[in-house]
C-alpha cells in the first residue's frame, strides 16, 4: 500500500480518508441493487439466471484484477471491506492517490440522478466496483428465491409385497440414521485429539487476558478466563467465532514472542480447528450455514497484513501484554 512510513496513527487517518470511497460505492450500489430487484419482483430466478449472474461477476474480476479480493472481505461482514481487501495494494500509485484525495458527492443518489452522478466520479475501477457489489448482493439474495424444479419419483411395488405402514418405515430409518451418526461421532472422537498451546500463564494473567479480549470484542461472544484456559490447553470443545482475524493473530503473536504460548501456535490453532470466521447474514445467505474454520494460510496472510495495516485494538493489546509482563511469576 502506498503510504508513509509513520506508525499506526497515520494508517488510521488514511483508513478514515478511504472510508468516503467505500460509503460512496455503497450508496451507488444500493440504488443499483434496489433497481434490479424492482424490475421483476414476482419472478423466481432459475439456475440459468444464477449462472449468468456469476458469469458477469467473473467477467468484472477477470477484466479488473485489483477487484479479485473485494468480494471475500465484503462477505466477512466488514464495514470497510475495500480498505481491508488487497485492492489498494494492487492498484498503481497514481490511482491510489486519486482514491486517497477523493471527495464524495453531496447529492443524495437516487434512481433519477444515478447515471448523472456516476458519470461525475473520476476514479478508475469505481463503476466496476459498484457493479460488482451490486451483483454480489443480488446473488446473495438469490438462493432464498431460486425456483427448484419438482421431481416426480414413482416407486413401483410388486403385487405380492405386503404394504408396510409409513410410520414403521420412518421409525426404522430414524434408528438406522442415529446409529450411523453415533458410530461416526465415536470414530471422529477417537481419531481427533486437540493439541496444547503449552501456555505459561497464571490465574491473574488469564483474568487480564479475558478482560482485554472482551474489551476489544475479539470474539463474537464473551469468553471467560476458564474458557481461555481450556482453549490454550487444547480442551475447548467448541470453536470460537472471531470478529477480527488480524487482531487475533497480532495478540497471539505477541503472547508467543513473550514466551506465554508456543511459537508454532498457528499450526496448533489450525489443527485443533479452534477458530471460525465471522459469519454475517450475507455470508450465510451466500455460503450457507456451514462452519468455516480459519486455516493456517489465512492466519499467515493476516500476519503479513497486520504489519502494514491498522490493527483493531492495537493499543489495548499492547497494554495487555505490558500488564501480563508485570504479573509474570518469577
């Protein structure tokens, strides 16, 4: 990213400057999206409609390579998804400067002035970004409306075969299914054993860790010191949903650097499947409710990004590490 070498204060200022761009894109794409929805509200999209929509999205990304990472961060539920994506890293210095000095239009964007106001925006990739975000939102809205063809399946029964009561079949199938699930679960438990992060934290340090993790809202739900103790010991039964992956990586790297957890904590976290990514409503509509565990490659990428981008809760994390150090047992 083309920015000065000053510390996180300037990065935070730059983030606020680029927020105008993101808000402007959202204003245009929202009008574009609503217009597309209003064209035909009663018709249900077919599989061909969805395939065409995906094809348009791929064409935009293929012809505009800097846009390739935008959709992933958009569906992570981030408000500043354009800032967190690789877009500003992949554009030229000249284009970056245009985006940084951009002033958003004062007029409200409406269907009536949409084309006129859009023509005033002198930013490369801007129109393509608006189209991409609009199409992605439309696609996210499609799965709930997709028309599924009805299939009529006829099952022939031999004449001499006695008719079996449907309730008996249902009960038998349920018993077989539950037995199969039970065997599968038992087998998985036998094959999968979580590893420890080899923590070296005392009771007071665990309390501080829990307090500051809640302060920066690192996880979707509050966690207590007892849960963190189980997590780092490899005994936490359920994965934690992470709201900001860069902050998680920065915190654990700092704990590792001070010797409070092992240096290879990323491989432990990935192997244990301890963390899952934030699931926004858009994410669920697009990808379903299937759990997405954070892999080691994604954590390593977050480590690289945290070295050049603003980290949410940075000051609080640094303060936490200082307090933990003060409470180190000799």
